[in-house]
């Protein structure tokens, strides 16, 4: 008896064949590239937001320290 004729093995080979065919299809590749582009854009926006937060925090702390020193004099 050939183990490759088992229904489970036949099903797994068919499922793998379909997935490989999809991976080789040029239209599906662009979906993956699009997802990577969105991840890069999201990362860049997060960096910009963090930089803005840092700059604003530094400006507020500087203004608070200036206000403290002016009221003490």
C-alpha cells in the first residue's frame, strides 16, 4: 500500500499546491508589498509623532522652568 495515496496526504498536497500557485501569482504579490508599505508608513508616522511629542514636551518644560524662575525673583 502506497502511503501517498492516503486521502489526508492527497488533501495536504492539493492545499499546498493551491498555496504555491497563489504565491506565484503576480497579483497576490502586490498585496504583500502593499502591506509592507503600510507598515513602513505607519512606522514613519509613529516616529514623527514621537519627535513632535519630544519637542513639545521640551518646550513646555522650558516654559515651566522659566515661569518658576521668574516668579521666584
